[in-house]
C-alpha cells in the first residue's frame, strides 16, 4: 500500500498534476513554503492592525502582536526562520519607503535607515530565541507548567523587548519622529507594547499551534485545534468568552456611565482578573491563553476607540497584569492537573496498595491493584484487619507511630476476602494539614507473600543444613590439616634442593621460589613473587628466552640456557602443569648453575680460534670470517678486500734481542693492526710473522690500498721493547672480491702472491694483485 504522501500532495491534488517547478519539491518543502506564505500575510495584517492602534504617528503600538508572531517563529525554527522573517519585515520597510508619506509612514526617509529598522528587532529577538532554545535543551517550548521555563520565557521576552525598544526609539529620534523630551515615554510605550504582544500571542501560538504545526510540516496531518471540541464543551467556553468580552465592555464604560474621572477607567478593568483566574483554574493553559488574547485585544481596541490615548500607559499595565496572571496561573493549574492525572493513572495500574489514614488512625483512602484483591474497608481502624506483626517489626512500628516519624519495610500479615493469609511490606510517611498539624499517615504496601513463604521454607532448610555443614566443616578441617602438612613437607624439600625451583602460573608469574633460585638469579623472593620469572634473565637474552618459552609452553616439558642478572649461566628445564580438564595452569621451572661448563667451553673455543700470543683470530677463525664476509658481499653486491702482511726484518730482531723480544713485538704489531681497522674488519695472525686482514664492504679499491698504507706507516714506527728499541717494516699484498677472485681460497692466494711481489719490489710497501703477479709466480716456479 502506498503512503498518502506518495500519492497526493498537501493540496489534495495528485503530484503529477502540479506544475513542473513544484513537482520537484518534496511535500515537506511545499508545506513549509505554504506556512511562510501564511506567516507573511498574517504578519502584514498584524502590523497594519497594530499601527492603527498606535501612538507617536502610528509608529509605536499600544499592543504589538507582530512581536509575538515574530518571537513564535524564531523560537520554533531557530536560525532557519531568520531569512524569511527578515525578508518579510524588509519588504514592509521597502513598501513604507515607496509609499511615504502615508498614514503608516508620515515622514520621508532614505531606504537605508528603513532597512536598518527592520533588521535590528529581528536580530535582537533571534538572539533571545536562540538563548531560550539553548536553555530549554530539547524540552518543549510550551511547557509553561514548569515555573523555571515560564520564568526564562518572560525574562528573555522582557530583555528582547527592552533592547528592541531601545534600538527602535533611537532610530525614531535620529529620524526626527520623536523629540528628546518624548524619548522616555516613547521607549516605555514601545517596550510595553512588544512585551504585551509577546506574552499574549506567543504563548497562544506555542500552546495551540506549535505541536500541530510540527505534525503538519513533517507528516501533513492536522490535529483538532481545540481539545474541548471532543468532549462537547465548546459551547460552554464560547459562552464564557462572550460573557468575558461583555464584562470587559461594561467595566470599561462604567466610569463614563457613573460620571467618574477619566483616571479611574483603567483600574476598574482590573476586576477582569477575577473571571480570568476562574478560567485559568477551570480550563488550564489551552483556554486561558485564548482568554488572555481576547481580553488584551479587546482592551486595546476599546482604549483606542474611546480616544483615551492619555491613559494608554495605564491600560498597557492592565494588559500586562492580565497576560502575566493568566499565563502563570494557567501554568500552575496545568502542573496541578498533570500531577493529579499522573497520580490517578499510577494508582490505577500500580500493583501495590496505596493507603491514607487520618490522625485517629482510621483508613480514609485505598487505591491500587492490591486494594481490589484484598478488598479492605475504609473508615476502620488500621489495626482491625491485621492478623500479625512479627516481633522484630512491632517495636520499630510502635516507636515510629509514637514519634510520628516515617517507617519503612515493616512486615505484617492480613486476611484477604477469600480468608487466605497475605504478607505485606508497608512503608508510611506522616503528613500535615494546612496549619502544620499532624493529619495522619499515607504510604504504600507491597505483597510479599511468595517471598515470605519462600523465606520460611528456606529457614526450615537452614537448620537441617547447619548440622550437615558442621559435619562437612570438621571433615574439611582435617583435610586442610593434612594438606598443610604435605605442603610444609613439599616446601622443605624444595628449599633443601641443590637447584633453583619455582612454581609459576599460566602467565609465567612466580607463585613460589626456593632459596637457591634467589642465589642463582640474584633476586630476592619479595621481588620475584607475583612477577614473571623471565625478569631474572639478562636483558640481552630476555627476548630470545621469552620467545622460546611462549612457543614451547604448550609442550609438557622444555629446556634451554640463559645468563641471569647475577651474571651466571643457568640451564633451565620446565614441566607444564595441567588441571583435570587438560587446561594449562602453570609450570615447574628448575634452574641449575652451568657457569663453569660455559667458561670451559668458552676457553676451549677461544683456544681453537684465537692466537694465544697476540689474542688475534687464528687461521681457522680467519677463514671462517672470510667465508662469511664473501657470502654477505655476494648477496648485497659489495666488495671485500684481503690483505696478506709479512714483517720485514723480524728475524733480525728475534736473533739480536731474543725470542721474548720477538713475542712482544708481535703483540704490539697485533695491537697496531686492531687500532688501524674498523670494528667490522678482521685482523688475524696466520703464523710466525705473517698476518692477514679482511676488509668488509669497501666502496672502491683505493680504500683497501689506503688501509694498507696506514698499516705500513704504523708498523714502520719504532717499537719500544723491554730488551731495547727495534724497527721492522711490512710488505702487504691486496686482493679484491669479486674483481680478483670469487672464492676465499683464490682470494687469499692472490693476496699472498701480491705480498711476495711487494717484497721483491723492495719491501716496506704494498701491491695490488694483477695478472703480472701470476706470471711472475709461474716463472719463479
């Protein structure tokens, strides 16, 4: 089924029958355009009617409904209303400027001041409306039953009127419409006229038009305008409004009929507050807003029709009194009716019993669903229908009633109409009469029969369970003693174990550690418990150990080695713990000290890979690092250089100063080599006075020859030995990968050939390998 908005427009015609321009508009846009058209016409009509009732050359109205109409649309639409409202008042200013001079615009002025006069009140009232919208924070704008809302509305209406009147009168003074002597009176008339228009028209539109306008703009439906039409009271209120206007005319003309002075005319109209108060109390906001509008409109027309312009200010004060009293009293009545309706509805649907008693304890009112089920009678003493009150509640209730204090959660039982026992939980609160005297109690009672019966059954079971619990408790205490003894024995065994042991949970946090664990890890037990056992691992190795622990934690056992914070090498072994469902709940970690074994292994490795005299890598480690450097260079396409070095004149030093001097010279040569090279390079002793160097990642061959020259220069310096000074030189051969060879053996061999070529060329120099060195070696062979 299609929606109504899909088939027809708000005008009742099919959508395809509209002209092409309007067919592109959505129904909501067409309804909004229609509303602004109606606002345009209504605002013009209100302005011209107010000008007829005006003063100061019809430029200030005694009652200005356009201000109320303007404030209503600004408050309803916010910023969105600014362009159409400004357009409406600007077109009026242009119209008055074109037709001036006229009865509505007696003086001729330029267009600019006219447009400024239209803009100023719109901006002032827009700011007041936006402030009120922000203050309401999503609450309805017609909630005059809330005193805070009514106060904010009246305060901002007065503020907007005050500012608008100040700006308007200043413009009139500048245009020459009023003199400086008339300025205070003009400002007061303007202020009161705008304030009366807002307090009269805006609440009327907010109460009657606001909710219906929102529905119509959004859904295209219009609810009934007046609520009393549905209940058949429209004729009664219509008659009341007619009588109200007749009474206003009579009170207005009565001083003339009685020959009283002109000054007494406005004050007799204050008697209209009496019927207005009755209308506010009987009809609430929906009726009193109409009555306020009729009274203020009638009073304004009567004041102008009778020509009593000198007493216009007094009539304005009467109109303010009518608007304020009607609006505030109507709001109070609306709040009272809403609270009464809410209480009546809640008392009909609540499951509890709501009760009232007088000062003598007689039941005066009963309501609620429970009242129909229990069917008690009013007029009886409250204790009459009560079966029993438990002892623990009796004294509390008696003390509260004697002191006339509130009581809560009092349990008692009564007989219902079927003769069954019902248990109720009662709360009571004392209340006072209009003189502040104690007038009785009122409260609520909740049916807790099911809960109370269940509590009694549970109480019977409690005695039986108490004996069973006592027996089970004794058995558990025996088991706990056995467990405590076993745990104490287990702890003693762990403390005496020669290895470090720890119990950890599933997250690796230590639950128990023995004393050897603390010695091996260098941590106190208080610093370990509750923390991960991995914190005892040296920071340099912690990440690797943690990865092994995480990846192997699902296995039943695992092992490994690491260095602790106490610089000990520890061997670890763990066994995983499972619960009865096979879920991992922790592990037992065992540590043993393997520092001595690691030191022996390290010493053996160093003996196998380092020269004992110079502490330089030996031939085995040299070949290992050369192979590794060539693999890395092959992947990254870089150059590696090998330098073969032989000392010149070493034999003479050895023969003249002795073998101890020769050994010391070799050690100093090793230190000079290491001082010349980078950390990534390798200097090794191949044997005797023969050394080799591996240069990794060199940019060009000249880098290798530069290093060779630095080595030659350093070794050529005198050596200070305990046996005396000595001097030697070095001959160096250089070969490059991949330019000269692609394997480690070939590369070292060609560097060796280049070194012999350097020796034959006069020693104390270097030579880069070339094909001539190979031919020379072949010829020598």
